[in-house]
C-alpha cells in the first residue's frame, strides 16, 4: 500500500501561461528551468523511472512494491496536462523541455531514435545513485562480499532505500558507473550477464 | 574461492542479526538527533531573549552586532527576525536602522531573484508572502509597513527600487523605464482579473486594436506579461503577480 501524501504542485503549475511557450527569451529560460525542476520533483515523488514523452509514467515503482512487476502504472495522468485550468503543453514544447534535461544530464532517452520508448528521468544523477548505493553497502557492512542484483534492488535490507526497486536498465547503468569509478567489481554469470557486484 | 554463493542461496545472506544491528543503529542515531534538536531549540530561545534585552546595544555597536549575527547564523537563527522581535516588544523599541537596512537588502535580493518571472514588477502583497514563506511564529511576520519602510531606507542608496501604486495595489519596480498610462491601465486590470486581452481592452476602454496590441506586446517583450494561447477565444496576457495570489 502506498499511502504517502499526493504531490504538491508549485503555484506556477496553476498559472495558465506556464503551458504556452513564452516569446521573451529571458522569461522562457525561467519557464524552462521551472519545468525541469517540476519534472524532477514530480518523478522523484512518484518514483517514476521512465517517463513517456507525453508526460505519463512508463515505469514507476512504489517503495513497498516487492513484486517483480515493474510495469505497473500508478496513473495515466500526464504532468504536461493540467485538467484544473484546462491547459496542456504542446508536444514540441515538451520535447524541448525533455531535450534540455538530456543536455543537462538530468535525463536520457531510452532509445534516441524512438522516443516512444520513453526517457529516463534522473531525479538523482547516476553519480549520486552510485554514491548512495556505495555508501549503503559500506554502512551495512556488506563490502567485500558479493551481492546479487536482486539483493540490492529488491532485498529486504535495502527496502527503505531510495534505490529500492530501481528500473533494471537504469540500475545496470549505475553499476557500470560504479565500476568505472573503481567502487565495485562486476561478477558475471557463465553467459556473461551481470550476476552481482562486489564493493571493494 | 572464498566468495559467497550466488543464486538462490544468497537470499539468506541477510541474517536476522544483521538487520537487528541496522535497526539498533538507526534508532540510536534517531535519539541522538532528537536530543540535538532540543538542545538547539533551547539555545535558539536563549539567543532570542538575549536579543530582546540587548537590542539597543546590538544596533548601536557595530562590532557587537557582527559577532551576534555570526552566532545567530551558526545556530541557523535569522538574526533579522531576532532583531525584529515580536510585536509587543517592538512597540516601545526605537527605530532600528540595522533591521530596516537588513530587510531592505533581502527585499532587493527577492526583486532580483523574481525578475526573470515578473520582468521587474513585484507586487508588495507577493513580496510579503515570499518574505514570510518560512515565518517562525516566535518572531511574528514581516508586515507591509516593515517592507515599505525598508524600501525607503534603500532609497538613500539609489533609485533602483521604486514603489508605484496602480489601482489599489502597490508594486516594487526595479526596471529603469517608467510605465506609461496605457501600461498602468493594463496592470490595473490585471490586478483585478489576472489577465487582459486585446478584445477586452478594446471593448472596455475604447482602445483601437493596434493600440492595445502595441501596449501588451511591449509588455511581453519586457517580461512583465506572459502570453497564454489556450483560451478558446483569443490570446490572453497574464500578470505573473497572479501566480501567488
């Protein structure tokens, strides 16, 4: 059961022009950065890993969901559409916002050639995720032992951690970054797939 | 190899003991944090009553004031609010330059920070909302009068901030150019409805369309109005002061 309070939208979200691209470039820059801030906070609150380009969640997990069903969708509401004031942003504007996030390292298209696949929203940078997992392993005294991916992502010990239930592909990216940073070694199965990691 | 087994066996990796240790550690940290919190609160209250007793000295002695502000900062206490005091003790207090200059600087910062959104025209009611966003009930709120007086103080330093009254609303203006009468009219209407449109200006004030269009277009390019193309009839021009109404 997920009983956290609903997301609190900023006052700007109920301001109708927030949904029309502003012609004044300085105003637009401020509008854009407010959209980026909103998307990050919204995805963090709802634990959305992958957002569809139309603003609905593609992959999201509640912290308490221990089933392996990662595709469950908490809502079909789009962040880009405000029912209350009957305003929604046009696809070219949302695309510009998402691409800005990509250029800032705050998001990444799952497949740049096929936007329908969705976009990873990094409400923490990969770097920050890597540090968070590293610190957790260290603080719980699990360094130098081999941990399976399941143990980190789904294990009971980490079930109150923010990375709990992280999207699998995103999780692999974090692990690969940890290896690159020299924080961990990957342990591979006979078939070459990643079986676990060992923090060194 | 000395490694743990992979696969199903590894699910038993988390021993009950390990989990208990973690729980214990967490409850220990929690109680430590609670204790610290109480201690800080006690100290914050002491700072406030100290400020009440020594307000005169704090504002007259620069060296003392700086030291006091430093102590406040390290305990996460807003020295401005402490110096402001509560309503009661302030009635008898003499005019406090330190307070008004300090608040003036903060108001100037808020004007700068919101300029990209409102084009340099900030309503005083919105300003007091921002100033009191994290208001602590102990100190009371910054009032409109506090804000206006601080702006008067800033005027001694230059003309960057001006107070303009449009309709029944007061605004702080940080743009150098003055507003012409048509622009003032537009802002006045916005103060009532949040927006104007060319049709609305034409029908209510008898303006020709090109006059209305040139006024609002100018205001958009100055960042004072935002456009909204999703009304069913015509483009609306919104006053950003409406965001936090």
